[in-house]
């Protein structure tokens, strides 16, 4: 039988500190945020005494950390058992959370999302006014291998929502259910869900950072192990628009907590 954990959740009002949804918390003894009332944000240079692996148990395929980076941006990185690594970096500007660079685990180069200084919006994750109902907007952004160069802007339909979501966790091998104040962000690769061929969905938990990622496409066959890797959670259904032709092609849910010996998240290798 699952244990259940529900602690004090922030009120569903305007977000005053969006960083609380981008960074994992650590208690004074280094344990996860649900072990104390006032966890501190994890910095990329801090010793690490727990990591969040993905599913299935016991060890999953990868582990992830969400931290404050060395340049006051936010680093959410991951490493696979075979040594592959990657991540994404975000910043907060004018109450809006924007992703500005990323690297896939199967690639060796980092690429940059352009927008705010190149006639667009950039990759918008969410803003401080995100509500407990779906909100929609059209973002415009480009992609470039050079951070000093503007990529060609393209439209990206974006949906965001804030809700209390019950996630299955595993800690020290024991199942645990925790209800977390979560911002969900959907990024489509075209002007609307009908025209889009790809959608990525991100889940950001209060004092947990990046908890879950989904990739949806309109073609292909989902991997057979996907249900074991990514159990269903609220708001993880079919994307809006485009019908039931959407297929979840990949997913990671980093809620499988393992103890660590105090190394630093910068040792993951990215950025």
C-alpha cells in the first residue's frame, strides 16, 4: 500500500518566486525537501546527498538534478548509466521563465534558443500568472549553435497550467505518493496543435524542480516499456488538438530518490 505525503502547499495565487519551481530543495542535513519545513535551494556547487532517478525501480535509466547554476541561472541536468548526459538551462526575466540552451543525451553539442534579443519571445516555460486552468499563447523563437547569433524564428504554440498533482515516488526502495504544487508547460513545434508534429511537456514541482518530461509525436510506435518508465499522472493525457493521432514517444519521471555520498551536481558533466 502506498504511503501518502501532503504538506503545506503554496496558495494558488500569482507566483512570487518562480525559482521555487525550478530548483530542488535540500534540508540542513542534505536530505530531500519533504524532510523539513524550510529547505534551501540546491546550488550546482553544493554537495549532493540525494539524487532523483527515473523509473522503473530500482535504479531506472538516468538521474537528474535541478539547481541554481554558477551564473545565477537554473541548471536542470541528467546523466544516463552509459555515461550520456545533457540538460537545459533557464533564466527568469520580467516574471517569465525562459529556456535558453539545451543538450540531448545522444548529442555532443549544446544549442541555444534565441528570441528576446532576436525579435521573438524565446522558449517560454511559464510566467508568474500561470493559473489553475490551461492558458495558451504563441511564442516565437529560433535555434542556433552560436549563442551570439540569432536563429530563424518559428512559431511555437505554448500551453501552461498550475495544479496540485499526485506523483508516485520511491524513497529508499519504498513507494510513496506526494501531492505537489506543479506547473505544467506544453511546447508545440508549430503555430497550433493541429499543425504541430511534436510536443514536449514539462512538469515543474515546488521545491523539486524538473520532475517529469514527455515527448509526443503524431507518428511511430510508443516504446513497449513506456508504461513502466512513466506511470500516468494527472494532466499526462493526449495533447490538446490534433486528435488521438498523438503518440507518447518518450518520457522520464525523476521521482525515484537515492542517497548520494556528497559529490556535486557539476560532476554530471553539463553544462
